[in-house]
C-alpha cells in the first residue's frame, strides 16, 4: 500500500485527566511530511473530547465497547470502512488491543492495515505473566502473583512469598500501594470491581519510576526509543509533566528487550531504577503511551513511523533524540455546540 | 571529586542532570565553586580562590565547602568512583 494520503482510524480519544493516547498519536501523524492524513476517530463515549477537536479529528464514529463482543465491533468497523475506506487502524486502549489483535487478519482482508504485537507477545507481557516473561528474557521483574480473592493475598503473606508494602494492580489499569492487610483488601475489592479478575499482587520495588516509549519493527529491530522521567504525577499516577533523559542504559535495555521479543508495534516500558542503579520492569504497555508526543518533540515521530510500518514501508531507525525536552500537560475547556453533541449522541457520527 | 561530565550548568546557576532529569538552582557562590570543581581544581585551590576573592576565612569556607560537596554527593552529581 503506497499512498500520500492515508485514511487513519484512531481510538483513545478520551483526552481527559487520565488521557488515552489517541490525540497525541494524531498530533504526531498530523506533523508528518511523508504523507497527509484524514483522521477517523473511533469514540466509545459521547463526551470524549477527541470527536469535538476538529483540528485533529476529521470525522468521528461511535464504536461499541470490546466487551460487547468481537462481531458487533467488526460490524461497526465494516460500516465505517464502507464510508471512509480506512487504510490504517491504530487502537490505543489496552482493553481493546486484544480484540484488534484477534481481528488483524480479517481487517487485512478488508484492506485495513494495523501494526500490533502478536497474540503471543501481547499475552506473555501481561502483568499476571510478568515473572515468567522476566525469566524468559533475562530481565529483572518484581515478584508478582495473579490472585482472584483477598484470602490469596493473605496466604501469600503468611507463606512469606510476599510482604507489605505491596502493590495491588488491575489487569489493565490502576495500581495502589497497600501497607497492610486492611488496605490490601480495600484495594483488591476496588480494583476487581472496576477491572475484573485476576488482580495482580506485586512486590513493591523502591526507586525512581522511569519510562521508555519505543517502537519495534517485529523483526527484532528498535525503530525508536525515548526515555522519560515523570516530573509531576497526578493522583491517578499519570504523568502531568515529564522530561527526556540521557540514559544509554535504558536505551540499551529497550533494544535488548525488543530484540529478544521481536516486539511488533508501539510499547511503553514502565521501569523502576533502584538506588543500586538496577532497572526493574514493572509493566509493558502494548501501545504508544499518552506522552508519546514528547518523543515526537524530541525528534522521534514514532506515530508517523508506526503508520509507515503498518502501510508496509521500510522505516530507518531513529538514532538520536533531544535530551531535556519537557512536556507539561494542561487542561482546557473546549466549547462545543449542542448540535454536535446531539449529532454524536443520536447518529453515532460527527 | 569530579563533577559528572554530562551535567549542564548555565551562567545563571541552573544545573540540569540529563541522566535523571533533575534540575537545581545555585546561588552565585555555589555556581563559582561548582564551575571550579568542573574545571578540575582541588579543594585547596578552590579555597584559595574564594578566600582571596571574598571576605571569608579558610576554616569557615571549608565548613561550607564540605557541606556543599556532601550535598552534591548525596544528589549523585559527582562521578561515583572518583568519590
């Protein structure tokens, strides 16, 4: 597929206090000088800001939640494709990546290209599989156990397999540090009610959280990687400010991980650097993160490269990025007309 | 004691450590001292330079100097194996 104008469908348009990566990914794509784009927004809710951000999103469609089933999502994509002739589709939510991985072949047959991790890559990096992942790829990970009941957490403690403080994590999102059994029970219930089971119980590793946004070509090569430290963190644990780092160790770590896993697509590594300078992998998010525009500003337009890879083009790896580049997130009250809200709510299109 | 080579120090006293993303503000005297350290001067040479320039005796300067360099070590702004 070679085209200077691409129709790109993108989800994750909830540009709110805990933002999805959609809008930052679009910003990168809009800045491309290799192709022009028509952006088709895939929205789950009427009040996601993305559909109303007309500088970024040309046309939006409501789509059903993945939990409503693969076929209803597929039917909706077919309809959107019949109207928009989608070239590339970039899902940006952890919770929908699995479904889209399952649909990759069917989408390809329709002429819709994606650039997602394989099912095996997606599954093995799951929070609940992290210890085995660490062992397989020779990297340090905190001890963690998937649990389905509060009593299992108490058993792990009684069996001296884990101790407080520990981290209670949702299968997709959310994490809380529990200092005792009461807190562990509260957080377990809170997370399981929101994200379902299993809940992951993880050893608390003391240190500084650092992150890497990266893109793998699926054949072991790292197309780009930019390390960042969060400078300001919201009560939801999201970065509200961050800075690019000069850290060859983190870059080397990312290259080795991508080479070892043959990672395909975007990823975010969440790491803890201990006082002994060891890096512990606490999570791999199988997509570009909401702060990906920092990488674009630092000289690595990873969303653009991802689109090119999806389109079957060869992409030369980035070799450099600007150190000390800072992002500061801000909130902004966008004024929208009732007509637009009504249109999206009733017709599912805007 | 060697200051990290990668440390960016501006003329206004803003210090940026690109490996951690941390930044600091120095007062003018601290800026002079850290620049002398970065140029590779010994504590004795720095003491001579500062006491000659400012109205401070050697022992007072030494106290402040080691307090300051202790802080630099704590903040990991010095090369570890040279400590």
